């Protein structure tokens, strides 16, 4: 279920803060509340599903498939003959993918 409380709180706060123009304040507050609800201000590392290119509704099989596809693409052992900078970037991306996969598995075990 999508979040909605940011929009409501933004609407009320905008309405109250801009009393001279309550409709404008409500519209601005609604826009800011929507931005918080849609995670516009979160970094991609806060959402492990985004690292794997998935949504939270993805099945376990889809998660495993996305993980295998990405880790085979960025695994440092597959990049033996490339420049050192590209190898370091691949190692960093592989660490990020592994961390996201581990976090998703931990979150799903809590359910």
C-alpha cells in the first residue's frame, strides 16, 4: 500500500503556514508531502529493491534472478583484463549489490 500521510500532513502544514494564501499553501504542502511519500528525498541505498531494479512487490524468484544477473555482470573476477579503475568500480558495485540482496533477505525473513 502506498503511503498517504505525508500528503495529509503537508496539506495541513501548508494551509496553516501560508494563511495569507491558504490554497497556495495547501498546494505547496501537498506537493512536498507527495515528494516525501514517493521517497524523492531518499538515497537509493536506503531502498535495497531499487539497487536490484525491482519493486517491493517482487517475488523471491524475481529477486534471485535479478541478483544473479547483476552480480554476474559486475563480479570483479569476470573483469580480469580491464583497467584498474573499472575493476574498482565493479568491486564497489558488487559490494552494493551483495549488501542490498542480504538486506532484502533479512527483511523478508522478519515477515
